[in-house]
C-alpha cells in the first residue's frame, strides 16, 4: 500500500549520497588498475579485475571475511556494477569495515567517506527480515575507463560450517580467488560446479581456490540461469573429529541434512484443535484421498504469502512458524504454508513431509554437496495411495508414493508443479528416511491447450469469430495467473489487446473465462467481430490470414549467434479453425501444409476447403529439453518457419 | 478557497483543547466505531462494481494546531470482496523518517461471521529500511490477521511530523481503492503570526467546502469516490485525480491580476541584476550579432552562442560529480561570459542580457510544467510555477527561448513548457501563452530503399531523421547510453516489430548535438517480410509501420487522452520487386483527413519500368494544438487510429508471371 512512498524515500536519500574526495588509494587497487583491458565483444560493460574473498574461521566459531574487489568500467552501462555491497544478518553479524575508491582514467582518484555507506534492508517487501546489506554506490562517478574498488570486513557467528562462492557474475573476471583459513587441526573439502574440479592450494590450514581469465556470460533468451553457468565453489569445513567445541552444523550426507531440518520442522507441525476442525470441515465432502488433499491444498494456497524471518543465521530462515499460529493469522511464507498443509493433512491422517527446493533454477541444486544452503524454498510431499493418480507423483524408495505440491504458488493446482521446480533436485525432509530426489517433469500434453475457432468471412472482408480455448498444466497456469491477478477491466483489456494485435479494430463482444483449478484446467471463450479483416483487392481478390490470433507464447530467438544452451519447456497446443467463406468467392490459392519434425518439437499445419469453409489446423508439441548451443541454428530455424507459416495468407477470388 | 478567519486563542485555552483532543484519542485506543451488520454481510461493492476491496470510510484528521508539529490521525475501514482484495489489503507499511513518528497503531479484522481478530502489539514490526550518514528511513509494518473475502479490516495510526506545518500539504481524495466516505478534518494553525489557511481543490465536485465542526477543525467530505486508475497517455496525474492543496497565505482576497502583478514585480526587483548588461556583455553582443540584418537572425546568433559556447555545468564532462555538486552559480551575465560555464539559469540570464544589449526587450518568464499539471492563473499561488525561460520581444510579439535546455532548437521550448501560461517578469508583468510548436517542427522522416527477394526477404538501407520535440525525446533517452547501448536499443525496437530483422552498418548520429536532427542509418535484412504462396507474394509497403500494434486496443477508457505535442511522420519506401513478378489487382490504402487535427495520406506508385514500387506516407496529428481528447471522444479517436493501423497494414499482391513460373 505504501510501497511507492518507500521507494520515493529511498530515491531521495540515495540520490543525496555524500562523497568526499581523497587520494589514499591502496597499493593493491593501484596495481590492478594498471592491468590493460583484455579484448572482449563490444557489448561487455565491464571487467572484474580482482574478486577475492578471504574467510577466516576462529576456533570459537566466529567467521571473519575480507572481500577485496576491483572492477573496470568498459561501457557506460558498466557503471551500474561500480557498487560495493556486503550482506549481513543483523542478529549475528556486522560489516565492520567498508572502504571504496575510484581511479578515473584521468583526474584525481577518490576515496569514499564513511558518510557514503548506506545500510539497507535486503527485502523491503518482507514484514520483517534480519537480512541487510551495506553498500557504497560508485555508479554515478564511475565512467568508462574508471576502476572502482572496495574492501570490506565482516564478522558473523553462524551455525553453518559451509560456504558457497561464485567465481563470477555475468561480467568477465581476470582473477577470482577464495581463501579459507581454519583453526589448526580443522580440515576443509570442496566441490566445484559448472567447471572442472578446482583443487585448492593448501598452506598449513589455509586453502585457496583460484580461477583466472573467466569469459563473460552474456544474457540470452531461453538460456540456463547464470547460477548454472558461472563457476561455483561449495566448501564444507570440519573441526577435528575428536572435538565438539562449537554449535556448528556439519553435514556429511543428505540424511544428516534431512535429520537436522526435520528437527526444525517437526515440532512446528502440531495441529491444534482449531486447525483440526478446519481440516475436517474442508474435507467433509471429499470422497477420495486426492480430493481431500486438493481441498486442503486450495485452502493453504489461499493463505497469504507474508514473510517474517527472525534468527536467520541460527537456522530461523529454515524453521517454520507453528502451524497453529499460521492458521490463526492466515499468513505465512513458503515453509509456513508447507508446514500448515502438513499439519492439516496430519489432522485427517494423511502423512506429508516438507521438501526443501531451489526456486528459480531447476539445475541449481547438486547432489554432490549435502547442504541446506542449496535451497531457498519449501514445498510439500504427500504420501498417497495407489488410487491417487497425478503427473507429480514420484516413487520414493523408503516413503512410497509421494505427491509433490507447492502450496505457495496459488496458480498451480494440486497434481501439478511450477515449471521452474520441475526436474530439479529437492530434499524430502523425513529424518533418517529423507533423501535428495529428482522432482517430476510433466509431459507436453499435460501443459498444452486446444483451440477451436468458428468464424465467418463476408464479401467485404469482415470477420465474425468465436474462439474456445481449453488449457491444462502450464498453459492453464499462465491463463489463470492473468485472470486472477488482473482486475476484470484489466483482463478485458488484455484479451482485447491479444485479439486486436491480429485483427485491427476488432470489437470483442464476449469474454468468458472459466477457471477450473480442481482439475488443472482453464477455459476461455471469446467472441469478436473485425471489420475488413480480409483485404479486398480491386473487388476481385480477397486475402486473409487463417491464423486469426497469435499463440501468446512465442519463443523469440532472433540473434544470429548463440553462446549458451537453449532451455525449452514442455508445451503443446493444437488449433482447428473453421472459416466460412463468402458465397461469391472461391479459393484461388492456399498456403502449403507444413510439417516440421525435430528432436525437440513437432509442428504441423494443414488447409482444407470443405462445404464452403476453410478448415485450418496447426499444432505444436515441444519437449522439455536443454539443447547445446551448437544446435542453435536448427532451433532458431524451427521457430522462424513456424512464424512464417502462421503469417501465410489464403487468397480467394471472385467467382 | 479560504478557511473562515481563524481566531487566535490564548495559549492556555489552546493547551486545554489540545489535551482534550489527545485524551479523547488515548481513550479511543480500544474503541472502534460500530460496524453496520449490513456492511459485514454485503457481498458486492457499492462504488465500483468490480472493485476487489472498498473503503467503507477513510478518515484523516490533519491537526496543525501546534506550531512545531503536524499530526495526521488516520482511521481506515475496508471491506474485502475478493482474493485480489485480500492480497492488496493484507500488508500495511507506514514509512517515516527524520523527526516524523508513527504512533498508536491499532488494527483488527472482523470476519463476515462477526469473529474479531485483533492485531497484537508483537505483530507490529519496526524496520529500519535505510541508514545513511545519520539519517534513518524507518517503517512500521504489519500484516492484517485472518483476512479473507467478506471480512472487514480496519486500522488506525497517528503520524506526527515534527517541525512541519500543513502548508502545501496535499490531501488525496482519490485512493487506490474506491471509498464510500472520505473525510478530511483539518485544524489550521492559529497561533502567533498565523497566516490564514486556504485550500485549492483539484477535480473535486463543485461546491465542496471545508465546513467548520468543533475544536477548531474544519471538515470536507466526499461520498462514493471511485478509485484512481492510471492509463497510458493520460493527462498528468495531478490534472485528473481528485485532491486538495492546503496552504497558508496572507493574500486571500487579492484579485488574480493584482496578485500576479505584485509577484512579478517582486521577482523582477530581485532578479534584474542577474540579467545586468555591462560593457563586456555589450561588446560580446555586438561581436555575436556581427552583420546579422534581421531581428530573427540576430537573436538566433545570440541563442546559438549561449546554447553551444556556454557550457551548462551539468553537461560538462571535465567536471567530476563532486565538482558539479560544489559548483557555484555565477552572480552576473558578465561572470558567465568570462567563465564560459554556468547553471541553466546563468545561461538563460546571459541570453537575456545579450539580447538586451543587442536592442531587444528581454525578460525572465516563469510558467508551469505540463508534465505535472496545467497552470491555472486563477490560482493565486506560486506553487506550480516551476519552469523558467526567457521572453524576447520580436516585432511586437513575444518569443520564448531557453538556450539552457541543451537539446532545444532555436524557436522552440521543451514540450512541457509549450502551450502554457507564462508570466513575463518585468516592471509591468504580463501573462502570455507560450505557443505550441506545429507538427511541422517535430518530424520523423523515414526513407527506405529495399529490394524484395523471391523468398519474401526484404533487404536494404534505411535512414530516419527526427527533428523538434521528437529529436529532443530521442536525445534525452539516448544521450547517457554508450554507442553500443544505443545500437542495442535500436535493434530491440526493430525486433519488437520484425523478429527476423538483422541490422548491420548501424550509424546513430547527432545524439548529443544540440541542433542537428537525431538520425538512424542502417542496413536491414528481414527474412519472411513478404509472405509467399505458390504463385504470389504478399507485401506490406508501409515498412516503417510493419508490426506496429494499434495505438489503442481497449474498448473502455477512464481518462482523457493526452499527447504531449503535435508531430508529423513522412515516409518514403522504394522496393525493387523480384524479377518475374508483377502487381496483381493492385490498389492503394485510402487517405483521410481528421479535420484540422490531422491527416493521413498514403500513396503507392510504380516506376515506369515496373521494377520499383514506391510507397509514400504522410501523417500529422494534434494540429490546431489539439493535444487533449476528452473521454467522450475516445471512441472516435480509437476509430481514427484503428483506421490508420488498418491502412498501414495494407498489403499488395505480386504475382509470378507465367514465363517465370515455368522456369
């Protein structure tokens, strides 16, 4: 409600950041500032000259981190990267020091004063969150050719004996280094992701991992996330086996992670009387187990998403609030919702388990590093009997049939799973029975829509049309999301925009959406008229496009070259359009039928004239696949040919 | 409008009243106004039929009774109708900073069955959003408990603004949700040295007044207020939203003409030294004017000197941001001349001084800004006067110029200052309307020379020039970007219309040139531009409109339509046709006129040898300074732009001749 005011206050204050000049630039920065610019493609906005993090763990569990960073701005757009930023948890850590400098290609160097340090909340949308960060914004000062550097020292106490380090973001990096210094007798192990294994150089109890000359990671449409492309290090460290001096959590395998998380979740999943009554009330008319799960799933989806994170560094970010409390207030975050659903199911004797997952990148979580820090989201796995059939049921070796469901996503019903979670590794939190499992992937036919069009074309080219769309799975989720999150006026506008983008000046006379989330469907009926849809030429030819409306989900692969793989999602659609032709005309020319068949998809069109009507069909089945960059041309041509096929006109001639 | 005259009460009485008010608030801590059972049972909104939530009442007491603080006491009751309403009304953030405080928060949810869930004290979180250099921006935040469709949520809080008064406080009468009863209670300051409080309603029902109630408060109330909805191309928000500006003034009864005359004279006295002509200025003026013979030529030379030769310190790249922050304005035109750099005000002042030295009458002119609101001279307050430029009399007519605006060509102002009332600051101030530049001053001229291949690919050279306001918009958008980013912007713009387009040899010129047209030059290849069937090719000759969606897609509209300025588009497309193809039943898109407001004029021709198709398109709009189209004309306006889109999409057919087809 007041988010605009908050934004305004931020802008006013950030714009007024004071900066003081000075020239005491440290030697390390002066040294890297002398490094000549490597040659990159002309759109690379900046290069990281040095990215260095030195973590020192003391025997009392205190972790001190010194971060040293230098960036050269190559284009004006690179200015936005000239920002020092250090995160901390206000309950257990602090940024002790933060210094930043700017070396201009000409003119005086500058040291940023303490007054330039901003201390900001990490997520202003959360009601409360202890995650904060400090920053110095050099983006207003750093122009092309400038070198911006900073050094920070943070101190924290964490219960985790693990760390994650990404060697780069999208920018290229010349030197990227992570150093870990442990107390005598401790040892560390590491796993490298998105890169061949990096062996550390070890000196005493100090380990150093380093990469050099990392190329830029250009943003591309339908590309894997940068978190699945940039080299990443996962480190675990352990005190000597015979000591247990600290409240540090170490994890040797996924069962240990499951065990630890179970300890956080289980005590919170105790149904109280009010919650039990509600669970019974919700399921009173449900005849099957799946119907009961759906009823409770729908209720929990309607609980508002509101996040209050306290004690994050002590695992508070992973411990749900008690189910009774969340039920009473009717709000919570993802783990609160999963926990509430679990408790409500428990109240009606259905067993469920929380599931830790990473939302946003299905390839982020890796099997080879057992850690709760790989997750950022929580969903639920419900033990179901053989009669409960759904595309998102998996077979767990110890727990049996599990229905996977995300109660935070209020547009994806029970029996389906958000696309960005499908296929990813997730941890079933079930004590010693827990394990890391692969999430289900739904097939194209479970994510498509069918469209039927009945249309009539008059001699002057005017069109009257009725469209019936029936969507399931991901297609239904997209349509449902549009429908639910827009006001009726906005939704009408959206539909009108879709229709008029293909039929200028169309008048939409009917829009009837029907959301049937119980069985994962969304249906839409639209009627419209479009004057002069067909173009009459010299009163002899009448030309029109039989693909009356666009498909709304179009893949734009327009660049000539590609660096990264192409990630395709599971999709299907089919359309049949009957267009009644005007009596005074006959077909002079029809486009050729098209059939495109590849490993990743099948597209077909057909044209037939029967009983004075054109019957036009088109269909696409696209498989969920990640296609190597060297096959980009084939993918791009596939979609270009689809686009061309859907622009092809039909020519009628006067009899 | 004025509040009735205030009475200066003795401080002791005032203190008693204040205590009484505070006591009543304190006692009201646990008291909520009774809820009408009908409201609890209601299932549909009253004010707007599709509203997701509706405020049953929204009451704000603005208490400026104390000299050193301003207190807002808010009480809001909202009925939630839908899941969307539940989402939007669930979370409350009350930000504050500095000497502001948020106190006495109370909230509760009353479910449709009458169950009450109170907000607990522990559920109100104080967050420090930002800390910097001793300044903190904080927020008190809470989530309303147990909200569901059908429930009523209500909450109250007090905001205390230390050290502030109600002068220039805006009272919003239109909210993001519809409101059945919206009430403001205002208590003006009435202590020592008090000016009278006045208020200015904007887009409020006629006759709405603050009525005196008790304890020194005045009340204004509106019923059934629709929510405010933003729309593309709508007039400035302050111009269409319902709101009231509070302000203190001594000049409550002065007629507008006298008010502005006095104000203008006052500004003149204070600013005349800033335009002072001395010998240096006189000498420079003579040097600049040189052999110019006409008034226009002289003025143009002075303008160009100030525009190009005097650096605006904001644009001076040799100055670091720190140096810019410390930059001190010059005290006189002679200083600006000497330093060759100045603030925008310094540059305009130098221009006025040089013009005066060259024999012109030149003055500072101040006006409103059409980006924010349309200036109304009847409102006797300088609040909205936030633009300034120079008025020069040429042949007994005022001409308005601002060389400080780097991209503004001679003879124009930036669009937001055109078509506005401007007060010329002189010994005898006067109001003059700044002219609106005609469509011919802001032209997009596009030329394309292409060849069409048999497979439907179109390939060729493009040049687009922008002048006037169009050029200014382009320059301001691009000037801070790197050359690479400018190219990327262009590519994205083209690919949005034609996804298969490939651009090479891109040249973007005059991006930071103050006077020359902004230009794009590029080579383009668009595969599948024309659609091919067995024996025909279908071609849209209006290349520059290919893939452009109709300007207005929605059938409904809530606000008037606002174009910033008149403009013209001139296009010429030459397409060399593929060998062996000829026009099949060709016809041309139809021209049409929109009265004095605009004209759409396309034409298609073919060269004598039949090899080249030539398409021309001329369009202008907002002629006769028609830049605002009232809501009731939306249907007609949409028809016009739909028709333009249809004609732009006109397709011609090329047919393969028999001889070629057999090859």
